[in-house]
C-alpha cells in the first residue's frame, strides 16, 4: 500500500485546520491606513499568522491595477453585494482608478475612475498622479471617503462604488 506524501498530508492539514481561522480573521475590517488611528499597522485580532503558519504562506491571486500604486489597501468584511456578503479589498492606482476586489476570488467587483493629473514629479512612473491616499471606511453608513486624483473628496457606496451625498 502506497503511503501519502508528507507534503500532501500537511497541505490537507493546513487547509482543514487553518481555513476556519482564516474566515475569522477575514471578518475584521482594516478600515484605514495603518489599521487604527494610532497607525500601528497591527491587527490585534489576528490569530492565523504564527511562526508555525508563516512558512506556508503563498500567493492566492493577483490583480492588475493597470498602473503603479503608492496607497495601502483597506479591507471591509461582509459587504453586501447583489445579496451576497463579500470581503472586499479597496485599492487605488496612479492612473486614477479605485477598485473593489473580492478578497476570496481576486475578482473585480466594481471600478471607478476618480481622475488623475499630469505631474513633473520624476518619482511617479508615467508622471500621472491619481488615487494615492487610502480610503477611510464608514461602515455604519456603508460608505468610504477617498480623495481622487482630480483633487475632490468622494463618498462612495462600499457595495457599488456609486457616489453618495
């Protein structure tokens, strides 16, 4: 009888054991730059990442923003999109686009162009300045505040990206 390879057994163990914890961690919003008002960059509710689990980290998906980015993404857990709760990551790029990406599948949920400007700054590839600052999530009202490359501040619906008052 052929014995299963240790790697396959460990992979199955990680999938079976860590998956429930991953969903718990995913239910916490990362609603602003640095996680909190103190900008610590630490999620105190994180329980999945340990010295034992870090070696098993790997890329699950990637998403092409179409331009470079200098902003930190923010995350909203359980956003209702077409009747389904989704964990979304919001990310902007220097060509002016803001994206809502399904964190589980890595697929586009919605996209908005919030303008861009040409700049003489040599630090910015293409010399185009767009969405650079991280949005701030207002979960009580299902919206975010974000400044576009056009210099305007927007209030956007977390589920659809539509402009709100």
